[in-house]
């Protein structure tokens, strides 16, 4: 996720993310963006959000069900610039 720009569709906010962020959730929290979550491991799906543009990658396949256009920020990282529905 080094050097990625995360765009939040609802507010238009753009966040610059660094390599030290272990997940998209970590990056959002570092910018004080509130995200509902419970597990940080991809089990529960509480943080589920829509990925509108770009790609993410998962260290391990999440156990929670996600649709094709959804992501779990708790356990993914951005592959380049992305836009999410937040």
C-alpha cells in the first residue's frame, strides 16, 4: 500500500497511505476515519464496504462472505490507488 491514495466517495476525502499500515483499516484509523469492526482478521464482516475503483489484496482469504464489489478493510491492503464507499 506504499504511496497509495485512498479516496472516500461520500466525503471526497483523499488519504495518503504508507507502507507501515498493515491493513486498510489501520490506514483509515491513522487518519481518524471511523470504521466499524470487530475482528481485524476477516471473520465477521463488520467492516465490509464497497470498492468502487482499484484493487486490494488479502494476506489470507477472508472467512466472511463478501460480494464481488465488496472488501474487508480489516484484512486487505490497497494495490495502488483505490476509491471506497465511505
